């Protein structure tokens, strides 16, 4: 039998979902203690050998040819089971839980009924009880029947990886758009999990005069959730329409958009602040940034570009979230240049980069012009930093120490094709003060001489600026 606490928490979740708005249960409010469970499943490959894989590894292998800038790699690195469990620990901490224990089950293949086997579950039941755990977090996506079977044995609340990520998203969504996107993902996650709840899903009504055919509570909840999903999708579509109108207005002027992408906690928001001098939230917590932020940046050529900060990616990012956040991630699809930010100090950089590639492929943005930004070089040893070399596709920076930012801006300037920069000679009358002020503000001036009331200058300016002063252009020097 499932515990009463489990039943009531599920009923509360359904009630809050039907009421509207993302469901976020803050473990910090009750000091929840979490026990982590990982699975190292060994599957037999066609070659006859065995290889340890984690959830999503097969999808990573299938996408092995999707790598940055069209460079083919022999294989996509995979997270080990231990590394995956470490990531789950970080997710749990970001959700505010206190990790009180963990176990990693090694098994040839996942158990279809309980994922890790009933014997191991009984062992976990004792360990979780000894640690006084409030909930069990699985580093795996559980089917509805698996979740029910596990709860029946453990008598604890069971949360899988997707549900945990959704909870973190619900906590961090601040704008109405972000809240709608998270709510849609939660509703679609909850829908197949309504069945098998027990007595609360019995026929409506009861007693004399109410017997006979009728609609079950399960059917009622499903109908209400379907209705809520349609309503949320309509609202998101309205947001998408407004965003498209805003994008059209932006695209009517020659201002390119540069999108920051990367694994969660790679330092995108800190880099965004360093490049734009903005003050968006930069936090070591995973998924601290959910709501898109766009700010203007001036490049060394005096060109203006728009920099977009986006939600961080993660291994096995729930498909419902990718779909729900598609309106936000359209900034990546429409960007003139994608800055792929990686944590240079992480031992899992290759694995994290591979997962970013998978999400970019799902967004159909894997062929976008790309610049790889290796961040957090300040955390490396001095000898490691000295050995780092920038190349045509990679720049090394420390956003928190403002190291390499000037080089990064120069490289962006070189790679952008929108509003190209050219070097020109101009003769501008001194009385044209507004023209001279505009050139000083929006171009790079290399020489300036005053002769007979005319300012002779050589400048490097974007095409949009050159068009505005074409009557003063003497000769293009490039």
C-alpha cells in the first residue's frame, strides 16, 4: 500500500496543477532530506562486448556526428554512472534538499517493474529509514508503473530526474512566460501519472442514487488537465507571437544577435554580465537563469550587437522542457552567431559539450556559426593557463576576473557578417557637427586632420554608418 503522505502529496499536486501555475515544492521550507539512487546498467553491444552506459548514452551515440562546425568526432563522450550521480547531487542541492545518503546499483539491465530490483529496494528502504530520509531521488526517468511500484515498497515519496529538474525550473521561473513554459512541461509530465492512485480515483459521488455508469475522478482530472494544457499553449503562442513581432522590429535594423549557450552552471550569466555590464542573476546553482535576457553590446569596431542569455542545457534535458521552452530558444535559432560556453576547469567538459550538441541538434541550430568560449580559466593552475592557446574557433576567458573578454569581443567582431565593417576616407565639413559626433561614436577613427574648414579622416565603420555619410566618402581604402 502506498502511504497516506504519498497519496495526499499527489492529490495536492493535481489540485495545484488544475488551479494553474507551475508547481514548486520547496524542500527548504520543511528541511527535506534526500536519498539518492543511481543505476549503472550494462548492456550488450553488437560486438559482443559490454560497456557501462547511463541514461541517454544511446541517444548520444546516435548523434555522434553532430559536432561543432561540422568537425566529425569518432564518438561522443558519455557520463559514467558515478559522474551522473554526482550531477544528481548538484541538482538536489539546487532544489534545496539535504543529501543524507546515496547508493549506486550495478545491474546488467534495468528491471522493468522497479528499475533496480526489489531486493535492492528493500536494502534502500532500510538505509533511507536509518538516514531519516523524506524522499528518494532517482537518477533516471521512471515510468508511471515503476514509480508506483517503488513507492509501494519504500513507503516514501519517489521523484525521478525529470520531476526534479521540473521542480528547479518552477522555482527559478520569474517572468510570466517562463512560468507558463514550466507549467506546460509539468502538466505534460503529470498526465500519464494520474492512473493508479487508489481510492481517490474511484467513481464520483457515492451512496443511494449515485450508482451506475459515471465518469471516474481519473477521467475528470485528465479532462481538466487537457483543458489547462490547451489554455497554457494558447498563452505561450501569444507570447511567441509577441516575441516574433519584437524580433521583426529588431531585424528591421542591421543589428545582429549573438546567443550564449552551454551546459548549466558553465558561467553564461557571469560572462553575459562581463560583456554587457548588466547585473543579471549569476548563481552557482543549476538553472539559475530561465528567463531570456537581451542586452546591447558594443564591439571594438563600434558595431552594436544584441547578446542573448539562454537557459542552460543538461544531460537528458526533458523533451517536454525543450518543447515548452522552444519560444525562448528561438533566439538561438535566429542568432547570427552562437557562443558555446564551456567550463574549462571541469573534468566533464567533453561530456557536457556533447550534450549541448545534442540539444542544439534538436533545436536545428547545430550548423550555426559557432565560437567556443572556454570559461573559468582562473580556476586552472598557472601552468595550465600558460599552455592555453586561442585559435580560430576557441577563445579562453575568465568572466569573473574579466580575462580574455577584449579578445572575445574582437573575435566576435571578425566572425559577424551582418553590417560588415569597411575602411574609408572622408572629408567632412567642420560645420557638420552631428555627422562628426556620429562618426566619433559609431566608428573607429585612425587619423584626423583639419584643413580649410574640412576634417579629413580615415575611419573604419559599419556599412550602415557608411551609407549615412556616403556623400563625404572620398575613397575606400579596403
